[in-house]
């Protein structure tokens, strides 16, 4: 039995700030998440960098962007720029 409809899972989305746009069609986005410490019950800020594909070289350093999970485009680039939320001044 073959099914033409594939159950597509929702892709992960993250919001962060562009910290580098030096590479062609690639941006580096820093995403901050808050996690609660299990013992101290204190919130800790965790930061992680993601490389994302920016086909039109649209975003610049300091822009707030939304990235979406995508198929691997290189060894480290597995995210795609979805939209620019805020422009830097």
C-alpha cells in the first residue's frame, strides 16, 4: 500500500541575532535560550551559534532573524533564513 501523502513534521524555528555575515550566502546567528537550573531554581542563559543559508545576502550584523530547520547544505549549515524580524540601526 503506497501513500502519496507524507506526514510532514513541523520544522524547528529559532529566533536570534546575526553576529556575522562575512561569508557569501551564509550568516551566523546567535540564539539565546533560558533554562531553569534543577536544584537552584534559577534561570540560566544559554547561547548557541547556528550557521544559516541566506540566499540573497539580505541580513546584516545586528538584525533579529528567524531561522528554520532545513536539509543539510554543508557540514555545518543546516538552517535557512526564514525572515528578518527587526533591522539593526
